[in-house]
C-alpha cells in the first residue's frame, strides 16, 4: 500500500516542497501544492491518502485549509499532518481542534517524518474496518442511555472497571462508559509497565496523545469551551463534546465523570499492584528454586563426607591391626594402643552422630522447599 500511497504536500515555500519531495519521492507518489486552494482542487480531482500541510501560509493558512478539507465529505477522512515552525501548546491544541492527526515541527527529522507517515497510513484500513463497529457502538450507547439513568450508567461503569484485567481493557471500559453519556474523547491509562491511549475504538493519534500529556500537568479538572479534562496519577480523560448548551446536564456530567475517572484510577492502581505482585511472585519462585538446588547440593556433599569418613575409619582400623603385628608389641603395649585408637574413633563417631539430627532437619527443609517450588518429580 505504501508504494501506491499518494502524499499531498502543501507548502508555499518551493524549497520545502522540493526537500520533502526528495525525502518521500522514492517511497510514495508525491503531489505538490503551493497553497490551500490548489490543494483542495488537486484533492477533489484525485483524493490523496495523506496530507502534509504547512501552517503558516499567505491567504488561507493551514488551519483554515484543514477545516475546508474536513467540511468536504469526500476528503474529511484523509489523515493530515501539520508542519510548522511553532511548537507551543496553543498551536498543537488548535491543530487538534480543527482535525489534524499529528504535528511536526520544522526543521524536521526525515526518519521521524517517514515513521509518522507510515504509522498513519497503516491506520487507514483499520479505521475503515472500525467505522461500522463504531456506528453500531453509538447506536447501542444511545439505546442504553434511554433505559438507564445517568447514575445507573455510572454504577454500571464501575462494575465494568472491576472486571478489567489489564490497562487496555480498562481504557476500553472507560470509553464505553463515556459513550453511555453520548460523549466522546481520549483516555490514557498508565502503570509502571505500560501506557495505553485510546480514542473511540482506535489507538489515539500522536497529536491526541501530545495534547492529553501536555494537559496532565494542569489542575485535576480543567474545562475550556466544550472540552473537559480530568487527570489522576494513573488515568487521564479528555472529553471533546461537553453539552455546553445545557448547563444543568453539563454540571451533572462533570460530577459523574469525575467519579468515573476516580473509579478507573482505583482499578488502574489495582492493576499496577497486581503486576507488581506477579513480578514479586515470579522472583520469589526463582529464589526458592535456586535455594532448594543449593541446599540439595549441600545435603549431598555432607552425606558424601560422612560416607568418606566412615570408609577412612575402617581403612585406618585395618592399618592399625596390621601394624600391631609388624611392630611385635607386648600385650600391655598393644592393649594400650588399642585403647587410644578406640577412644579417638569413638569421639569421631559421637561427633558424627550429633550431626544426624541436623542433617535430617536439612533434608526435611529441602522436601518442603521442593513442594513449594513444584520441583519434586517423585
């Protein structure tokens, strides 16, 4: 698909058009346009697969051009990347508001630009498949809203949170609950292991992620025009269509959504704790296996040492008996030597006997550790 993809480059600077064409020309079919009007005419004649749109242009700037594209039914779904020398949050927010998918700051890195284009093109087919599903979900949400109160929707949402087993499932549950109120937006769920950002039923665009991350440093609840953001340590939500024409309902939704995100925050903290518990459990299991192996080796070494000692004593006893004959001791001397040897060997045997209880306890501990680690195959 990439080789046949058409990229419309809109920039009033001929040098920039040529430079971008050189970067992308070997990969995509490049269509240059020097202003917004020409870009609209070219797109209507042959709709591109993606648009690279300069922001600062004379006459109709990039934001106005984007609005014109989004107003045309045949062109509204084309992914669009803004290219600008400005990197303020206001510029990014404006790009998000008019419908942009991403934002690249000049001078840009060619590899970064290629990666962003490839990512957006890869999402086109997925968006087409999800369009029918999104329509069905919206219909289902409206039906659900007619059969339950706003508070009932909140309680139902909290139940779904408890059933969420990971970060993505929780993000999907939050968006599903948001749709019960007829609202849409972006949700981000963060744990030490993973961060998931979703918009509708799809992965959030880089620009949406950038906006929600910029706003995470603001107050817990921030509302501007028909958008409202709510942020907790593990969960952030950006609602993009609050009903500003109905002040009472807007106030109720503000309270409900605050409780909604707080409930999601509690479940996200639980998921993070469960991830940590699984990690610690695996680490403990590995430690038990290693300790069991080490103690088994110690046990075997001690038993081998006892066996070697017993064999050495038997050999020593035989050597002494033979020595008595060779040296021709008197009976008194022989009795004396036998007594000394027996006394020494008796002390050695007594010392080993005292270790038997400790050895048996060590063997019992090894059996218990094998049962815990599940390594005993007998």
